[in-house]
C-alpha cells in the first residue's frame, strides 16, 4: 500500500534489501559453532529442560503426578519429556539418581521398552547395584526371565540400595529362585 494511502494511524514500512554478507562477517560466527537450542533426541524439547530444578525438586514433581496421564495429549507430552536426553543442571551427563528416576517414571508409565533402554545407559552397567535392579525389574516386566535373573545377582546383596528397592531385589531374587527350580534358595 502506498504511504499516502495507509489507514490513519498506520505508517508504511519501507524495506530495503540487505547487502550480501562479506567473508569477514561470515567468519565471525559459523552456524556450526552455535549451541543447539533443542535436544538432539528428536523430542523437540530444549536442552535446558530441567533448568533451575535440582533432583529433589524433580522427584517431588514426579511424585505428585498421576502417571500415566489420562489425557492423550498430556501422555504424549509426558513421554517426550521423560525420554528426552536433557539432564538437570549440575548433574552431568550420567547422574545415576536422575537416570533411575527416569527409568522408574518410564516403568510406571508402561513404557517398558524405553525403560529398558534408559536402564542400559546407566553408569556402571550391570555391575552397579541400582542399575542392575532397575534392569531386572524392567526385564521381569518384559517377560525376559533369564536376563532379569542375571541382572538381579549384582543387586540382591547390596547395602547401598534404599529399603524399598532392597525389597524389590529380594522379590525378584525369589522369583528367579522359584522359576529356576531352586526352592532351597528360598529358605
């Protein structure tokens, strides 16, 4: 619209083409040098998803949620949130407590395949009691008894597990003994 014909109170905007970038300006900042805004896991969520929250706050928030969500839209968002590669600030890339929380949330949500994948990424692998227990729980839920029983051996006698998880370790150990025909181990 020509400037004289613009409605009262509105001014015309004149746009001139930008000059081309010279090589000196282009060298100042290369696109590959920029930190990505979104996580590279395909969720579309930001890398700083948990910014400002410590692990205790995240545990409290997860504990107050109804998992799995009833709404399909919220369930889809929840899945994207919990499978995202984003980690809480200060936790590094492999905070075992956050990864354990992620495995627990995935299991409670019925996302057992994703829970197994998350448990497999825990530091220490099957030699670490917490990772071994979470792997065993996931494998039992997936119906893979042999793998679960192999994994639980590292966690059954650990003193570093919380009481509720020790109970789970004993139950899975008992399950493995019964299904393996070793009833003497139950005594």
